[in-house]
C-alpha cells in the first residue's frame, strides 16, 4: 500500500512536470512575442552573420528573447542561418518568427538613375543591397565577365539601364552584375537590334551616342531631334563637336578635378583625348554617362531632318534652337553666349 502511494505520487509529479513543460513549450511557440508598435518590422541578415548577430536585431523587437532562444535552439535555427531581408509582423509568435526568418526572404526594390561612372553606380547600389561597393566595382570590371559579355571597361556602363528592379537584399555582387546583363539583353530585343543594324551601329555605338544625346538634352520630346543632328553629321563625315564630350575629357584631367564646367571654352577644345569630338571624328570609344532609356530609343528612332546644328535656347531653358546652316547656328549660339555673359557665367 505504501509503495502504491509512492508510485501514484511519482506519476502525479511526472504529470505536473509534463504539463509545465508543455505549457512552457506552448508559450514559447504560440504566444505573441513582439513589442514594436508598427504593423511590421524588418531585419537584414548578411551571409557572414551568426545567430548572435541575428539575436541583436531581434532583441529590441521581442518581449521574451530567452523564449525565442529556446525555440530557435530546438528547431535548429541557431545553426542554420539564412541571409536576406525578413519581415516580422506585429503579434507573431516565436514559431511564426522562426519560420519567417528561415524561409521568408523578401525582395527589395533596387533603383538607380543616371550615374556617370561605374564607381558612382557601385556606391548607389551598395546603399540598397548587402554587397559592398568594392566587391560590386570588382565584379563590374571583371575582365572575364566583360569578355563574355562582349564589353570593354569603356563601354561597361552601358549595360546598366537606369530603372527599378526587384532583387533580394542578399544578392551578391556577381549576382547583381549577371542580373543586369539579363535585363540588358532583354532590352535589346529583335526590334531594337534591327534598328541598330539599319544605322550600321553596334549596341555599344548606340549607347555611346545615346549618352551624348542624354547629356545634351533631358527633354524626351527633343532627344530624337538631337540624335538626328548627330546622325546627319556622322553621315556627312563631320565631327560630332559635342560639348558634353569635352567636359567628360576635361574631368579626366587633374586640372579640372572637383570643378564644374558651366561654359565650354576654346581651351577645352584643345584637350587631347579620344573623347574630344572636336578634335577626333566619329563616335568616342565609350559612354560619357549613363543614358536614360528614352535617349537610347531616341537614337534608334531618330528624327529625320536636315538640321546640322543646335544651340541652347536662352528663352526656353532645357531646350535648343536648331539650324540647317552655319550662319543661322552662329546667330543662335551668339544669343546663348550673350545670355551666359549676362548671367556672369565665364567658365
């Protein structure tokens, strides 16, 4: 009888322990465990992060970090960290949170506008994904990649089309570059390739001219006319004489570092550079900037006309006056120079 009572006591204690353990596990798994006031919060996990790094991000967001630790250990999340951007919704329990940060990697919207160099582009992209600017620039300039993409360092900037893209935050530098190559090939569909061929231009040549058109005019309605002027000059064997190429060449020189050229002068026309389209005929060897998609299509769909010249219109900032004769152009240019003089812009 005495032994029977002991066995019942042991069984009762066991049941109580089991009930307490079950209650603890249930609480750790299914009780809400967030303490932020917003509807959702996000954490960013790099591929180098350990569980402790993840825990540091979670701790300010959770009511009971110890309970989360216990379940994370039981579910083996501690040794199976997944990089990416993850969402935690208000009111989630530990089980939901672990499931979310284990398999709920969400995309981010990566966007960049008209960057003037690969270096600037790398910095812009690095601010939006996990890859740093050094690794991005290295991937952009990788010789094997450029060779496989039929690009050179001078033309590589043209592969990056200014737009918004959905990518994962943990996209690697190499992954980003490959993605942009895919987008570039998609942009260059059969129709655009046929138009480039009709111009007797390669993709790189279209991009080089588009970069000049874009630097000349940000007005989409005017870009096809500007492109038509340059194509007319190329057909006649005239030099392009594009002022933006002079600025590009000048900025490569130490003398013009950290300066802004507001007025192109004769001294700039003497710079010995393949980008000096006053000194050297034909297209420059590469892009002078990242053109908008509108400028690329402006080249491919250039306006057919007889204009050979254009000058900035002082009465319509951002637009230009077009001319068929040099004398008419000189009058237009004189009007603009007088405008610059009145503004006190000397260089």
